[in-house]
């Protein structure tokens, strides 16, 4: 279902013949999915790409944006993960393994090594 199916009109433009982003000349959409097994359980991850112009993207930069709501949600998830790692003495994985908690100084050092900077 799409917003237009419920009677919503978005923007001033009119939909193309397929009512899809690919109706816009030059726009290409692609995706990749990686499926593996870890400890006998399926693990899947993926990414979608929208190329707004024809030709190599590195030669034709375009405006990109992350909505403030998405950024806030990502920050909250990051904070929750870090808090869980720091607050727990041990963590138990889904398959029952126990992982020892990290001392704050060790975690901070590990995060700084990958470019994370403490705020405040």
C-alpha cells in the first residue's frame, strides 16, 4: 500500500506510470542482501541504494540528508547499547553464552580506536 492508495497527495508533482521512484529519469535503485549462518542460526543484513543521477556517483555529488528523527533514534540506540555493556557485569547471548562486561576505561579506549569521540 502507498500513501496515495489512502487518498494522500504528497508534494506538487504527479506520480509516474508506475508510481515509483524509478519513474524519474536517470534514477536507479539497487540492493544487496548478505545471508550467512552463525552458530547454526541465519543472520541477514542488507543495504539499499538510490543513485539520483546517471554516471559515477563520485563525480557528481548530490545533497544528502539524515532526518533529525532518524539521527535521534540512532543516537538513542547507540546509547542504550553502550549503557547495557557498561552496566552489566556479564551479558548473556541468545544462545546462552556469557560474555564478561567491560570496564569503562577499556570500552572508551576501544571506541576511540575506531573514531568515536566522547560527548560532553
